[in-house]
C-alpha cells in the first residue's frame, strides 16, 4: 500500500529554496548587501532631509507622510481641510507605517525607507531580467545597472514610482497568465493608481500597447521571408479583453481610492494650473528635449559608453524583435505620455505632467544597455573565440563601468548643496523641528494654520503635517482655487471689515497664526521694494522676480480686495520662483502686509515661540477668545 508524501513544513520549504539557489542568486544577495552598506554609509550621516524646507519636494512628501502618521486619512488633502488627496499617497502610507512599526519619527522614516525601495527595485529587476534576457547572469547585470542608476536615493513619490512600481508592473502585469497571476496583476494595477497619477496614466498606455502588441504578433508571422497574416484578429481581441478584464476588475476599485474624488468630486476641473506657473507646462514642450537625451548623451566618458551600448542594443533588438517587447512597450507608453498634451490641451485645456513620462524611458534605456553588452559578448565570441569564460569576463567589464558610474553618482550626491546641508543641523532647523513637535503635541490634526507667506505655510506643513489655509501653489492641489485662498487670506488678515474676518476664520477653520523668520523677513523685503513695484510692469525682470516676497493673488480679485480695503499694487511677476528669472510671469496683485487688522491683533495670543541667539525662528499665536 502506497503512503502519501508528508506535507513539508514552512522551514523545510525554505531550506529547499536555499538549496536551489544558483551562483547568480548569490551574486544578487551580495549586490543587495553592498548596496545596503553603501546607502547606510550615507544616510546614517544625514541629520535632516537633503533638500530645502521652503519649497523642496522632499519636505513636501515628508509633510504628507506626517499627515497620515498624525492620524489623517490617506485620501484626504494633507494641506487643506475638507479636500481630497491631490497626490498619490501609497508611498506616504508606507512611510508612515514604516515609522510606526519601527517606532521612529517620520523624519527618520523618510530618510531610511528609500533603502527598502531600492532593495525591492533590485529584486524586481532581477526577476524581470530573467524574463527579458532568459539568462540569470545578464539579469543580475540588469539589477546591478538599476542599482547604479538609482544609488542616490530619490526621496519622493516619483522615485518610488520609478524604482519599484515600474519593474513591478512590467513583471506582474506583462507576464500574468493564470487567474491567480491576473488577480495579483490587478492589485499591482490598483497600487500604481494610488502611487502617482502620471505613472497610472502611463500604465494604461502600457497595457493598451501590450494588448495591441499581442494582437499583432499573434496574427502576423514571418514564414520563409514572407509576411503571413492569420486573419484571426477577432479571436485575439476577445482573448485580450478577457485577459485584461479581471485585472481591471480588481485594480480599478483600488485605484479609485485616489482617482474617485478627482473624477466624481472635482470632475477633473483644474483650478490651480501649477505646471504653467512653474514653467513646466505645455508652452515649454520640446519633443526632442523630452526624448533623445534620455538615450543619447555624448558629452562625457561614461555617458558616451552608455549611448554606444544603447545603439548596439537597438541593433540587437532589430535583429531579434521577439526580445524587444518590454523596452518597446515602455518606450511607446512614455512617448504617448510625452506627446499627449498636443491632444488634451486643445480639447480639454489640461495635461498631466508630460515631462514626467520621460521616466518610463529609463527602463527602456537600461534594458538596451544590457542588450548592448550582450551583443558585444556575441560579437567577441563569434570573431575571436577566446579560450576563457567570455560571458563572465564581459559581464565583469560591464560591472566595472557601472561601479565607476556609481562612484561618480555617489560623489556628486555627497558634494551636492542640499546633501551637505543634510549632514548638518543648524540651530535654526533644530528650532523649527521643535516647533513642529510642539504643534503636533498641542494642537488638533484638523486645526488650520494661517501664515503671511505661502513658503512659510509650506514649511509649517512639512514639519507638522497640519492643515494650512494657503500654501505655495506648485505644491498645492490642482483642484483647489489657491488664488482665491490667497485673496481671502489678504482680506482676513489685512481687510477693514471685522465681520468678514470672523466669517473667513470660521469658513476655513483657522485657529492659529504662524510666523517664522522667512515670513518675517519677506514682509520687510516687500515693504522695502513697495514703492518700486511699478517697475515690474515696465519689464524689469529682476523686480518681477523679487515681487514674490509679497503675498500675491491674481488680477481677477482686484475688486474683492478693494471692497475690503486691502492695500495692493498691480504687478507682473511669477507665482513660483523655482525657475529663476525665466519663470513665467502673470498679471498679479501684490498685497502690502505690514500690519494685521484690528480684529486679528486683538484676538491673537502668543502660545509658543522658538528663539535662538540669532533671533526669532518661529512664533505661534492662537486666534480667538
């Protein structure tokens, strides 16, 4: 009588898995250890985030993670009360969870969690590389290249979307066949939807291109040099609809956690066209600059080598089109994403950050580089026939190139202005962090704070995760009329109608007035240039740029400001200073904010301040009785 094999325990399965590991798998483990040590040698020295606290993307995302860590709902606007999230929030949720599990603050979690991202990216690209290259050694090389390109951690959502989610979608969606695999692919689809808006749009372009690719390749064959069409397009289309339906059925409900409010509450109406303010809008679109430099850069050594390898990779894939699927699909998705404003801008007067889709080219670029290395290996093997292990030698040489590239990236990163600042902690930053800690400990998560300059509100939100009345436009929701908020703030603080001030305080749930050395300084600067602001309308570019020190709103609110006695001047200036003197200029109203109105002065009470020997760093007032 035959006996059934006993079911293996979990530990036995792990032992079997370890026994089945091959040399390339151990190389991957070694790569992970080396990358981890390199990263730890950098991040353990960071005392703050390596970016500016005023207007910096890294602090922007830190503040959104802080909002969740403080108990805020991920799908709610981290800046404005009653709004919905305007930025994909999966990374912020993961960062907050990472902080909670390890018992560390969001500042440290924001520094250390990107290590987890890069390690996940290395593993995912290795698994993807096995599918693409059909060779574990070149799959390992692909992972090493991925680590080399992203060794300097990208501490924001775009970095997470690129490093982790792009290889994940390529691996789990492209190769999903069974029902279980398609269910998991649906989860990945949904997670992309709550990660980054442009990534999700690009993913849909990718799936569309994948379906089209499959229909074409299933029905067109090359037999004996002749193109043969099977004429089974209808069957292929039905099969692909069946394939994608389950993925969408699982993924769309997850994605709707982010996209639902945008579609059904905001109706996609863009009230804050922030891309146009920063100079990254369609007006600055260049097809050449958005595509060619992503693959070809002959300016210096390593980049020249990569460009040559890209050319070789393209040649190899032309000769072996069956292996071109992944790099081709990412190129198509990225290209459609880049050119989409040419269609959506005339039809719908909007676009979705065309400049971001160039990130999808990174997958194509690195895969082409590896195929270029593979072609070098094949050519040497064919024409020279060396008597040593050629494959390992070629991969080793490629690794040396990637090591040099990695060392250059690390050196440039360490010597960067903001990284150097991140290695130190000034008394001013210490004071700001203390203020943030005090606010989180002594105020409610739904209390709203008002400041006299949007950059100060931005910094406040980044250190505390608290709601603000008005923040810098290019880091605010696309779907909130930020210029109206700026005008309301001016009337609230500087208007001559106490009843209107009370009404606005109640409408926005404003409980605190916050000032820091930046807002105090900009008020003085605004006053010092007040009499010269007319020069902005005479083409004085320097004065136009300087006008950002004043609280500003757009010209449409002139009558509103006039009605409530707010002093203002008509100017021409930028709504975001990040682009320097070339930033787009608009017809604006500069607001004079030398003194608060009587109601604000009488109803504010100092509750906390942070001082240093150098002066006042931050001051917090409670508004109300």
